[in-house]
């Protein structure tokens, strides 16, 4: 079932009663709204009548239906609205009057150009939280530049420290910076709402996608500030411990080994038949072991290469040494630990039948989240949502005739 904690008694989700207007596209803003919707927020996805969210066309599709959208658009009701049209702006203001959160990622100044800036929105709803997610933030010399996660991965230092020592800086093959920014935005929204509980006033969240990546890179800034140290590219190795790498097994599969704890490093060397290395003076600390990574990697890789992955996993687990198989997504979806956690959910979908996707991000024992539905067709809920704010059939038809909605 989709609920992460099976129960016979329905319980309210923790964010039930919160209304979120998702005006954002590609990808940090919409994913932040998805995370809120997973835990009960009523999320209304607002798309342009003639230019749907580009994520509907990103990546593979089935029967003409974009699969990424099914994940990103889950738990959202979908309406269309042209915010550049006067009629569309009036509808948004009516929706904003009863909303808790708006998430947008237009270039700075765009909402203001449409007379939908913070002053205007706050006038119709002083309790509103406006989350503005852009590449570089709302001010500064780069504020109006186009901004995507790739630029954050480059400018944060992530790409510079990723890859082999003699290879180029390496970007991730997925939206890492956007995902980190989405998590950060969802957290920022909850912090702003908590502040509203005390002050009675909403506020603006200014989320620059380039900043959260810096936060997750650890002590890079303080190392440089205090020591002038810049972390180099080390491939799969670490400057803080060894052995730490990926190793190929006899049957052509891969495993990853970590020895962040001294006791684990000692167990690994005993397991692979090189206990004498434990007595070396340099073995006593992770940083010193890292300087002897060639010798340690050679010992571990030779042993692992003589065994199939199942045998390697069993031996490491019996030795209480840290190891994990290097999975592709098919392996992860079949793994018994993920199955026990309910990490992947089966979701009924009106267009594709039953589909599987990642479940909600974490489990709550009393008020769990759930996937109620997958991403909906473009504008599927326009009439229902607009009638909910008092527009009758003739008013909606007039909006449709003007092109303000689809």
C-alpha cells in the first residue's frame, strides 16, 4: 500500500489543510511542492494553457505519456492559467487569497512585471509564504541569468572535486543540485510557516540553487579559509580513510567498501588475509591509511576478485565489515531491504495502469505520508479548482474563450 505505515484506521497527514500553489517548472521548485504534497498538503499545479511544464516531455515516455512527470506531478491537482493575461492574474490572486504557500521559479522581476510581486500577493493574503527558487537568488550581479542545477554543480565546487585525479571535472548524470535545492526549499517553507505561527505574518523564501550544494559539500570552505586546502579529485578514494573504493568481483559485478572506522579497517584487512598491515605505524589513522591507498586497494581488490559477489557480501557481513553491492535501479527495486521499507510504491494511474515509483521520503509513525495519485494530465482539474473559488460555468467558459485557461 502507499501509506508507509499500514493501518486499518485512516489518519490525517501532517500537512493536511495546507494549500500550496506550484507555479514552478524544471525541477527544484516542483519537487519541493511534491515533497509537501506527499505529506498531505493540497498542491495545485498551475501550468500555462499552451506551454505545459517541460518535465512532461523530459526523458522516456510510454504511449506518449511522460514518465518523469508521473513522479514529479504526483499528489497535485492540475490547472492551467496564463499569468501574463489580466484574467489569469485575477484568478491567481483569488487562489492566493486562500493559499498558504506559493512556489515559483520565474526569473527575478517576472512576477513584478505581471503585478504579482510580493507586495501585491501579501496585500490579498498577509499570511502567505512565497518561495522563490532561482539559479542565483533575487539579487546580485547574476540574479537575472538563466540558472539550472548543472551550473550549481559546477560553481559549488562539486564538479571540481568529482572524477578521477587525471580526468576532467565531472557532473552528475541526474539533477543533483535541483534535488538538494528542492529538499532545502521544502525545509525553508516549513520554517517560514513555523515563523508565521508566532508572528501571524507570511514572508518570502529566497532560494538560490547555487547555495544548497555548498551546504552539502561539508567543510570545503573552512578548510580553505583556515588552511588554504582545496580538496582534489580522488576518484572513488577518500583522503580521510582507506581502503575506500569500488571493487570488481569474480562474476563481473561490483561492490563498494568503506572503512571510515578504525575497527572496520582492521576487520577488512584480516578478512582479505593481510593482517600484518594492521601493525604498520601508518595504519593507525584514516588519513595515514589514505596515503597508502595503493597497497591497501591492491590487497582488497585481489581478494574480492577471487570470489563471486554473493560470497564477498556474505564474508564481509560475517566479519561485520561495511560493504554494499553497486546497484543499478533494477537491483534496487528487487532488494529485500528496500522491499521491507516500502521504498518503492505501486500507484494506480488512469493513463498507464499500475506504475511503480519511489515512495514518500521518510516514515512517520503517527501521521504518515502517502502517494494518493501520480502526475495528472495537463489541466485535468481546472474546472474543479476554479469552481471551488466561486467561478461558475459561464465565468470559466469566458476564461477559456480568452485563452487564460485551457
